[in-house]
C-alpha cells in the first residue's frame, strides 16, 4: 500500500511541475486532442503507455515552466546552456528528448511571464551562438495560434530520463526532490543585465557609410507591404523579417533598428518595446539571410506574399544566384542519410524528404548547404501538364497489394488482355526505381486507330515515374533536354515517325536508351571542339499503328496489341472522370513511398535473379522488372509465375503460325521415320492436304531460316526410293526450337536424348 501512495505522490509532483493548459494535450504522432487534462494522463505517461504533450503557454501570457529543445546529439551544448542560466541564478535540468538531442527545463516559483523568460533564454542562446527552440514558442496566444505549441514531457516510461552532468540517468523520484524553482527576483535581475546593444536611433536620410557596398534599389513586394504596418499577431515575425531584409541590403545595424522604430509606429497596436526590436536585429545579424520562407512559411505573414510566379524581386534574385551556381535545380538528390524527391502540392513544387534510418517523410522547399541551395525544377512543363509528379508520400501496404491496385486501376479504364494488364502493372513499378538499374525495357501499345492506344497510353503514363508526355512528332533536341532535366519516363504518342533524319535520330535515342552508359555524342553547334553528351537512358512508353522496321528496336518492346472494346463500363473521357485524377494521384503517392523504401535494396547484378527457364526475348523484358523485387521472395514467386504464364502464351501464338506448324511437322516426321531421316520433302508431304499443297522448296527455305544444318550429300532412307538432304539433328538446337514453338513438347522428349557412344 505504501508503494501505491508513493507512486501517487510522484505522479502529483510531476503533474505540479509540468502544469500547462488544462483543455488540450498533444500526442506523440503530432496531433492535438481537446479534452480536460487529469492526473490520469500524467500517470499513463509515466507508465509509458501514452505520451503526454503539454501546452505551456496560458491565456494570460504566463507559463509554469519553460523548456529549451536542442535538436542535436551534443551534450556539451546542453551543459553550456545550463551553466549560463545557473550563473544568473536560474536553475535548470536536462533530460533526454524523444528522438535525438536534449530538453532543458526550468520551473517557476509562481509563474513566468512568457515574454520575459523567452527574452532571457534568447539572450543566453545568442551569447553561446546555439540554435535551439524555446517553449513556450510565443509570448502570447492569438486567434491564429490559440494554444501555442506543445512539448512532449520527459520520463515516458523508461525513456527520456533526467540526466546528470556526466550523462547518468537519474531516477524520477530523485530528480523531483532535487528540482529548485525559479523566483521572479531571478528573472528581474537577469533582465537588468541583458545587454543593450543598440542605442536609440532613426534612419538617416540618403546617407551611406564610407567603404560600404552600394545599397540595392528595390524591396521585395512583401517587404513594401509589411512596411505599411501590421496588426497583432505577426509583429514579432514581421520585425525579424524586416531586419533580415535590410541587413541584406547593406544597412548598418543601427540603421536597421531605426527602420524598425519608424515602422513600429504604423503597427496596430505598436510593440513599443525597444529591447525586443534590438533582439530582432541582433538575431538577424547572426548570418541569416532574408528569403521567401520567412514570409510564406509563417501563417501570420503569408498573406503579404504576392506569389512566387509574379514576384519580380524573387525572379531577379534567383536568376542571379543560378548564374553564380548558388542555386541548383534538381528533381532528385541523395545523401548518406536522406533521399529527396520533387513533388507538386497545390501548384507548388517541394521536396519530399525520406530519412533512411527511420523511414520518416517530411517536406521542404529547398535543400540548403553552406555554399549553395538546391531547389526543385520549376518550368512550364509542370503548369502545362507535360510532366507528372506525386503530391506526397502515402502508405501502400505491401508490394503485392500495390501491384494489384495498379492492375485494378488499369482494368477500370482500359480494355486489354489480362496478361498485358498484369505486365503494365509490373512495368509501372519498375519505372520508379529504374535509375538504380543498368537496363530497362520499353512498353508499346500497337493497333490501328480507334482501338484504345491513346487511352492505354494516358492511363499507364499517369502512373509512371516522372512521366514526360511528348508528342510523336517531337524533334530529338527536346527529347534529350527533357530526359536530362527530369530523368523520367518518356511517353510518345503516335510514334510512327515519318521518314527523315530526325526519325533516324529518334530511333537512335530509343535504341541506345535501353542501357545505361549509351549516351549520344554530338559536336556543339557553337564550337565543334566541344563534345555534348546527350542522355538517352530510361523507360519509354509509346503507341504505334505499325511495328518498327528497325528490328533491334522492335525486339526491345513489350507489345500490347490493342483491340476495339465492346465494354460499356469504361469512362468515356478521362479528363472529366471525377475519380481518375484523384485515384492516379493517390497511386503516384503510394509509388513514391514504395520508391523510398526500396531504393537502396535494388540489386545491380541481374545474374543473381532466378527466373527459371525464360526465352531470351522475354528475359530481356522481364529481368529489369524482376531486379527491384529480388529481396522480396513472396513477390518474386508471383512475378516468376506471371512470366512463365506469359511464355506459355507466346509459345501458343507461335505454334499457330506457319513456322510453328513446320517445326511441329519436323518433330512428327522425326518421331515417325527417325531423327536421322527428316528431309524437306517428307515435311512437305506431312503438311500437305487435299486442299493445300506445301512444296519442298518452301520447307527448305523455312529450314534455312531456322538456322538448321543439313547433310552435305544426299542419302536414301531405309525403304525409300529418292535420296535427299536430311536435317542434322543437333539436340541442343532442336531443344531450343521445341521450347520456342511447341507447347506440349513432352511427346517429343525422347527425340532430345543425346546419342551415347558404344
């Protein structure tokens, strides 16, 4: 019973330390739950059952505790902050945070004024040049931020413990007994010694200091709008944005403070706090630079942004930075710890960021390095529907479930053979990791007008990786440029190119593009001594009315033969179908997360893929698609079964052809007369009927095209009257022909037994 009482006392003491709002709590997943906070919430938190997040900022601008969040694994920084606060008689305590880094907590004897404690802590962080978050994050609540921000509490079960200065864990009951609260006198003394950096000043008129660079002549439109004055909330953030902007314009720090003082008079109501304005200028001088994120990412300032597309200031700034190499446009970027993939949300381009270690996905407008910044590609192709991106990352279950959903999507909008539908689903997934492969296959829809080629192309293309919708009449130059810019899937409609030099070069692009490292080399038009390396590698999907005359290209295509549909359940027009755009975007988002999770698992050695016996052409089509699934045994079983079934169908198709009938006749003659006595004449006689006579000459030509050799001299078979040339029965060659042209080849297996020497 004593243990229960002691446990209850610890819960009460913990709850008394971490008091905050009583009407809402934060969750570990990032959500907010509106309900009354009770001791039960603190108890389940300490038991490790449900993490509790507390909103420290109260409606009157006060708080019972403050916290400093260091989002990096550097305990020396935490100790340095602790010591600086201790020096001004503000005791604080360090605990491990939820992920990485540390939280530092201080507790009020009565209450803190949020504005005052934030000023004290900000001054300490500025002095130490340490970046960290302060809770509460605001000095007062507002209609835009009615609750402030919550912080996840320490001592969640056996995690997030309080720590000693030598990094030993301190039991919660011992930690609570050692905690000292901060009286208001300590805060008042600290405020008195906070440095006053800038004197009162006003902006001088048309004066510049000797030796300073010339100031820039124009403000960003958002700055001009803010200068007219802002209302509460947003004044703090606006002051910081103005300070950053004018420091970039080469104003001195006293001059920037003068700008802020004149601006503050126009605010409704004014801040009337010189110390706060000084802090903004001092913080802005710590190497920051003004940028769109200062305005767009702040809910209190975003209304001042006129939009990136029409902002002349931003366009001029970015153009200059691109020339200097300070800004680089990329659709993809990889580091040791993260993958960055371009997406498009509400007509804005962003990066989806995948953390390899945790699988967490976040979003950002840029990738910032000390010497340059990477931004997503922004161009007319996005607004004109030439290229398609996902809008985010979405969970998909497992690989087979995703493949089946792709297949079901295709079934709804396209009428084609079931095996073709299945292959298209596999092909789509393969495009999302093609940049990890050495070879790719092409997908082609073949048929006359009105049989659904364009419908199939549109449906499948919307799901492929960075689909580039190019016209069949497009010239080679933009194909090269779009491949280089987006590294995506080229989609060509009406790819029956007219005879021309351009047709020849497009065919070259398609022939070379199946294998990595087969770029096209051209001399630069401006300087023939400069060699241009033009990329070609990548998946391609196209529609044609006829087969390609170029046999090499024809062999690189998996061909779906289209037919006019008699289904009446297929939506007539994709653009007006309410479900098509939403469903296709949902699938692209699932494919993005699938790419993230499987990107590093893709094997490069196709020799390790066990596909069983697959004929060369189908192996060429199937192996690039199999590689992404090598590490998933249950998926490989499904994929192997699909290829084996497809092979059986191909064999049956050939078996019904003229050549298939000849090959079968060769084996039937061999079985009847012996494999040493198969001649063109006997095969012709075997195939001839009363209505249709087959000549030995035709069979002889077929035997030659099958690359079968015949005896050098004629011989008369036992019981025969006429000598003839007979096929040389090469077991290996005949086994290949049998597999290729005869589906039920077991009846001829005895003919494939090797002759034994006696």
